[in-house]
């Protein structure tokens, strides 16, 4: 049957009743193909339907604690994580549960918090990790006391198998993004650790083999790698890369104790009674045994005397011995096959990083199950989903299906409220609709256009800019022609959007829909949401997300908070949390201005990289070094901000956006598609180090693929013994010293070519 939900859209999977023999054969193959109920018993994944049961346990533990803070919440620095924390803290407050929130940006931060907040803490009962902790073995990072429980709400994938098979102290909230049939069986080497000496290849080898050495216009070849020949992969070779449990420092040695654990499963399978087998299976096994006997038995004498009883007895004894040898050999072969299959399944499971549903989706569903939802929680769920979509973490299909559910929730909780009332004498009075959420299918893909001029918003749009190539004189003329077709003059388009003629604003969407396709802009709209506060214009969810992310990265290192910046780190986190509620409008406006400055820097840097030919093309990826010219003090000072100590593009979120923007510039005109498609690796200066971000070259919003660079980064750094920082929550981000950067890129290419 297909398991579905009435809540957020889920990935359904098929399950069926199995006989004991079938279940044992599944174990022998290293699979977990059993019913969801049995699966939930064996692994610590909290099903979405049972989130309320897990919370009731938290509430009971809190009631039995004596004073003090009994709940600790560790929050990653992303808009989705902050929104999920907002929902969780609201639920905790309704039950009078004391809590403490700590922002974290790396696993080093988590280890530090564990030393100060968790170890020897008799009052602490529950620990939440939001958008962090899922991809590593938490038992090695948290020193949990026997009376503590840890709950993981993380959208990063894949979830570490050690967390899935942990005891009840560690429980992972499951969004059903993980197919139960893809989870390898329990046993040793749950981390799938691999060193550079192991056989390495990618399960996207078929795609890589299609890549040709066709020269791309405006790209430079790396001379040091010109002599590298195209690598070929032997059939049957391992073609995936596993993920590690600890991504800090060098890779650990692979475990060699698989045999003992694998043998246990096979022995169970062999112990199955013949009654459990079907008649057809019994006959097939008998035929196989006869074939093996014929293959192993020595050649006999065709002319022997059939009446010799002594010879017959000797032959029977020999047959019994042969049967035993065949049975032992078959068991050994099956054990080895099971070991290889399980190891391959683990490597497939850890083959690359990707993202599941937003953490806010699970938290909002928890509120639904507890009957504690409200408009504020719905707004936070909308912001979390919008953040995942605008950051390129989920594809358009997932976004549309989840946005459809949220739109239904909006219509249910908000309805059609009149924005005005009529007095007894017939006077119509407009009233404030504070807090009302609206679902809008026609949100324009113009960057922060409500707080910019229409001209600037289109010029810096991630959708309009690549398609019209507005940085060229021809593209700029085409954009101005598009505005003229819509009846908007240059003077009107360059004034602030809020000052434009109401009649022009009213017919803007209709004109965009009418003329958009003619100018290669067929999808100028997407489904989104907005919220009203007082008598101000509605505030779009996308604008809030951009403002919050800008506040998070404007003046701090989100890769890892360094000594002396703890105050700035915490201050930026608190500002971003306050911005979510929109009650401090001045704070929101500051975030908008910072976001506009960031977009201008990204646009200028992307155009500079393209026109200067700074991108170097290799067989398996492209790379470029970013000489980031951060937000200038003069520009930021006008909004009461000071420039960051390091360049603004030396931050993970900003550098990732730059990489995606550069990719979009090239894929929109067809340059980086098909055989020319390769991931992009950007290196941004950060003091005496480089921040390195790898981004897949997806053909569109519906083509989000796994990012396989996390393991390659680790192996390349290990190969050259480079000093690195690789303990962020996103494994495709690494920090490396400048003197090691060139060797690192060369080794990275050779590792992918091996």
C-alpha cells in the first residue's frame, strides 16, 4: 500500500507483507525491506505522524526536572533554522518548559557547547539540533548523560547511519525524504569511512564520461592539467563515495571488522526452515546443489560394475562429504556477496550531499499535531520553505507541492477578511489587517522591487539578468525596450517603486504576462506569500528571507565564529531572529539595504569573472578565484552599517549565491548545458586562507542533484596533508590555506579522474 499524509506532501513508498523466509533473505542481502512499523522499531527515525508522541515525552521529562533550564536548542545560521527554532520555542512556552537557545555555525561550536552546557548538567533533559548534527555521528560530538535525550531536526542529507541506528537517546525527526529501502542494514562501518588509498569513483561516472573537451568561449585551460587523459572506469568498479562521520581534519581508516557482523545476518538466513520456502524455491535450490556437485565431484568410471554394493556405499559417503563442502563454500560465497552488497549500499547512501524538506515543515507539523498552530507559526513555515527554495536547496516541484499545502492553510486560517468597515451613516473606514497572510501566485521575479526602483530590481534579478544579458549594451537596450512595451518610461522605472503611479503598478503584472514570452521571459511569476502589518504595504516572504540572510552574514563569520567575535556573532543572530517577526521595522529595512548591497556586489563580481576569463575549465569541474571587493564602507555607512572585517563574499551563503548566479548566467544562454555542464568551484580570499565552495551545474530549478564534493575535498586535503577547516554543516564548503590552494585544486582533479 502507499503511505501518504494529509499534511505536508510526502514521498510515498510501497510496502507489502512478507514471509519469514523473505524477510531473512532481505537481511541476507543487507536490505531493510519490511513494513514501516517494523522499520520504525529497528531504527530511531521519528515518523511525522508520531512527532507529538516524542514531544509528550519531552514534556514529561521537563515536568519531572527540578528547576533550572531543562531544554537546550542548538540552531544553525540559516533562515529556515531560525524559523524552526521560533516554532519550537513557541510550543515550549505554551507548556511552560524552560529552554535555552544557542547559535552554532560548525561542529566545533557544537563540541564547545557540549563541554559547557551538556557535560555534568543534572538539570538538562532534552537537546534539539536544528539544521545541524544529522550528517555526523552525534555520539562522538555530544557527551550525553543517561538522563538526556537528543532530537535532530535537520534538512541536510544523508542522515548518518549511526544516528539512525542509535539508541533511544538520539532520535531523528523523519520527513520521509529518505526512502526506507535505501537505508543500509545495521552493522559495522556505519560511517562508510574511506581513505585516498581505496578505490574511488563517482556514481555519476556515466555522466562524466559524456563530458567532452570542447573548448568553452571565455574559459582558460589549466596548463598543469592539459596532459591528463580521459579516465576510464572498469565495469563493476565501486562508483560511489561515502560520507564520513567526522569531517574535521584528515580521513579516518576504514574499519576491517565487517565479517563478524555480516556473518550474523547470513547465518540467520541459512537457519530458515524448509517449510518457509515455496515449492518452486526448493526445486531451484535442489537444481543448484546438483549443478555444484557435478562441478566439484571428480570424474567417475562410466564402466564400473553397478552390482558392486561396497562401491555404492563408498560413493554415498563421498557424496555426503561433497555436500558438506558445497554447503560451506556456498555459505562463504553468500557471506562475501552480502558484505560486498552492504558495502556498496553504504557507499551509495553516502554518495553525495543534498537537502530534504525544510526543518520548519517538521516543526509546523508538530504544532499541527499538538493543536498549537497560529498565523505566526504558519508565517515561519512559509519563510523556511522560501529560504530553501531561493537558496537552491530544493527543486521547483518540491517547492510547488509544499507551497500548495501552505496556501490551503493560509486560506483556511485567514479567509477573506474585509479591509474596511461601514459606519451607521454610510462612511467607509479602512481598518488595519495586522498579521494577515496572503497567498499570491503572481509574485514577480524582480529583486526586492518593493524597496528598489523597477529598473534596478530587473537589472539585478537572478531571472531577468541572465536571460537578457543586461550587463551588455544590447541586453540593456532590450530591457529598456521591454519596459517601453509595457508603457513604463525610463524616468518612471528609475524612481522608487513605491512612488510609481498606482495605475502603472496595477497593470504591471498583466503587461509582464503579455510581453514576457516575447523577450525570453516566459516564467516571470512564481507562487509566494505576503503578510500585512498595519497600514504599510504587504511584505513579501522572499524579501524577509533576503533581509534575514543579509543580517546573518553582513558582519560575522558564519563558517566558524572566531575568538574576539563572539559578541558580533550573537548580536547578528539576535537581530536576524527579531527580523522574522517584522515587529522591528527599522531592523527589517536595514536587512533589506544590506541585501541590496550584497546583490550589487554579487552582480559586479559575476560580470567581472565572466568578462576577464577568470574561469578555468577542467575535465570534471570549473574553478575561479574571487578577488572579492566587499561592501564599501561608504555604501554601508549610509544605512548605519560598517563594512565586514573580511570581504562580504568570503561568507558561505554569499559565495554560494555568487556561484549559483554565475552558473545561471551560463546555463540561461545554453553555454553550460549537456556535454559542457560541469560543477563550479569558487575560491574566495579570507585573510591567509581561501574559502572554497563547490556548486553543481544544474540545468534548471527542477534539476537539483547530489553534491559529491564533500568527500573529494576531504580526500584531496588528506592526499597533500593540507591544513583545512571542514567542519561546517554543508560538506561542500571548506577552508584551506593559500599556499596549499593550487596543489589542492590539482589533487582534487586527479582524485576525480582516478
